[in-house]
């Protein structure tokens, strides 16, 4: 069971790191279900709104979101390659606001930065899939979590690197309005999957002892900001 293995491995690794970094620990949501129960089918996709000033979330059906993604047929470890959507949301912004940035030290919670200068934290429960997603005000900060360990694109490519996290790179093809996400732990440009939407930010967290992880993508779909969380193996 992929999510069970990610649950155990990733949380043990991140907990060790957070114990040495109290500032991050204060805002980091434990990954993969530690605050959720197994009866996820009975949980709402989106939690009741608590703060009326916050952006509203609208669930995208997982089957619909899954159609946006295609694994790369030329991937060297195709037998190990898996991708599934565990949560997807449209983000309905307050009137006059634009989404100008998104970041996280892992893959949840995600700090959403708005053009008016406010920031909000998107978090959710996670047990097999996301539930009870919510957006709450949070303090803005200048920290960055980009990962420099991303292999460059091959000569002749005209892709634009929009973000990197835990070894993954998000490369936008502006002509095709698609995004190639490259695999972590690789010394060469190795496409893992393609998203049929332009991505503006990527966040992630991997297992320390297996080729498993979670990837969060922020992008634009049908003219609206979206946040999509994936479970991947590579």
C-alpha cells in the first residue's frame, strides 16, 4: 500500500528534521494522515468556512483531475512509475486579488500569497485521499524552499523552469500550455510526468528509504488558480 509506506517513512524523516527547526515545525502540517481517521469516505472534501476573508475552495473530482496527467512513456523505470491524484481544488480568490506565489517546506500545508499582500495557509487531512481542506490566514514570510538539485534541460529545448522541490523540477512549455515534471535523484533531465496545464509552483516531499513521494502543483485551469496534490513513485 503506497500511502501507508509514504505515511510511515516520510513522517519519521520530516519529524526528525522539524525537531531541529522549531520555526518550520510551527507551520508544518504532519503528512499523510496523521491527524485523520480511516473513515475518509464520510469526511467532506472541504471543511466549513471559518474565515470569510479567506479564498474559497471548490473540489475538483479526482477522476477529472487525473485526466490532466500523463506519465512519460520513455521513463527508464516504467515498472516502478505510479501517479495518482489525492486531492484537487479550484481556489476562488477575493474580488480584485491575484495569486502571486505559493510555497511549502513539504507538500502541505501550502502558503498562498495574494497580490494585496495577505497570505493564507491551505491544509487538509490525508488518509488515502485529502479531506477537510481549509484555508486560514497566516503570516507572510520571505523564506524560500527551492531545490538546486535539478538537472538542466537538454540543448534545443525551450522549456521554462518555474520551480523545484525535493529534487523535482517543474518545466513549463509555454507553446503547448503544459508542464513537464522531472524525476528527483537524477543527474540527467528525466521527465516523470506531464501536466496539461501551466504550473506556477511546485512543492514536494519524498520518502528517505523508497522511491515514493507526494507532489503539490499550483497552476491555472480554465482561468482559475488550482492546487493539486499527487502521490507518485519513481
